[in-house]
């Protein structure tokens, strides 16, 4: 889909706001509230981060920290085999691709991650 134009319409959730208008492959026009779309992407990324953290054991593999999911990060063991960064648009990919990349990583807290990169 390619954004054809931005228009102002009424959204049941956000009231009068901007919509993206798309032309689909079958030449049908589709309109989506920009705010609803942003919220959906944010919700999906949080869900995938939660799944990823659970997949890697749910706690820092070095110190055992598990209090705040936002403080948990994925460290690539070998940067040469890194296909993409999980924190930089990584959670927009399919779960299969995310799992393949997670298999190259360890789950660490932000403090331990900083220490790994320091040494």
C-alpha cells in the first residue's frame, strides 16, 4: 500500500483527526486514522517485546534482574552474525524472524549490557 494522501475525517476514538488514504492493490481506497494506527503499532511492539523477553528466560542472564521489562535488552553474542537490531525497528518484523535473531542474543539488563560493551 502506498499513502495516496492525508485527509481529515472523524474517528470514533479520536474525533476529528488526520487519516491516511491508501490505494490497495485491487484499486479499493482504504482510510486509516493515523492515531489509531500509531497506537496499534505501539501495542504490537510491546506485545512482541514481552514475548521476546519470555522467550529468552524473563531475566538478565548475568545478574538475574527482572523488575522492569523496559530495562531488559538483547545483546548479540557475535556482532558479525547480527542481521538487525531488535531495538531499532526489530519488533516490526515477523515473530519467526525475531526468534531467529533472538537465538543469536542473550537477555541482559541495561546495566550489565553497558558493562559488556565497556569491556
